[in-house]
C-alpha cells in the first residue's frame, strides 16, 4: 500500500477557528476522516518524514510538582470543566502553543511556563526547573493528528498563597485544586477515578504516571 498521502486528495469538510474535519482519500473511492486543529497545508499527513520528526506539537501537558516546606512534595492538579463530558475532571496544567511560544528559543518550555501562570497563578522562578519528557505524542491518531508534549515543572514554594485560578481564559472553567501526595496519587492512579468517583483523561493518567515514576 502506498503510505504517502496525495495533498490534492484532501478535502476540507468542516472548518471553524479551532477545529477542522478533513477527508483524506488514500486510494480510489477510499476515504479516511480526521479532525485536526491544523490548516490543510500543516496536516501531519502532509509532512515528509523529516518534517514530521521536527514538528512542534499542538499543545503541552505539564506535571507540576511542588516542593513545599517540611520536605513535602505534591503533584498539582485542578478540576477543569470539560464540555465534551459535561463534568469537572481532574486535570493537569495544559494548553495550546500560541504564536509567541512558537517564536521563542524553547517553544515547549515557553508554553509550559505561560500555562502554569494562567492556570495556577504560580510564577516559575529561575531556581525552579522545567524540562521536556516527551516532545510530541499523538493523542488518538486514528481520529486526529492532534499532539501533546509532556513536560515536568518542579517549583519550590514557601507557601501556597500564590495559588489561584483567576487566569482562566475563554471557555475555561475551574473548580479548585488537588495537591496530591504519593499515596493519594497512587490510589487515584490505580482506581482510574478521582476522589469524587469520576473518570479522568489519559493526559491526567500520564501525569500521575510521571509523578509516581520520578518522585
């Protein structure tokens, strides 16, 4: 089977500011439908191998680890309203790369620091650490080419006074934080449910995995 997609055989079926649906005709009378945040020219399906290896992800997801007084270490997560399921779900800090991030010397780090500020109120200091764990992972590649980078941010705090959710933008809705120690994170990880009995996203499960693996 020819694995190269003919750019002339990609049709835009639906288009909004944040999401588009494309029909990729991969053979005569054979259609594959994908959803994407990208313009047609920027679709991962259009990329050469070298372009795909070097591409930036659509978004970043961050395991924010707080080092607190008394040698306490906590994973910072929040409850964010997810419209697709109609519930506040246990969620990590995450967000799309914006234009300014892409122009920076370290786009993923730039996006992570900005999202941490917007979603938690915390300012990343020079003494803190932000590093990339996975530069680009496809979310559900049978349905979309959307991708996330996974990062870890280690932030040292004297107190939790800075924590707030006042930076919510657009459709974002938050309903408080969870500061998980290792025992509680492990319980949530094993059960697949938050303390309210609700399921959570694969990104949240991955961030729990990062915390339990590294700390």
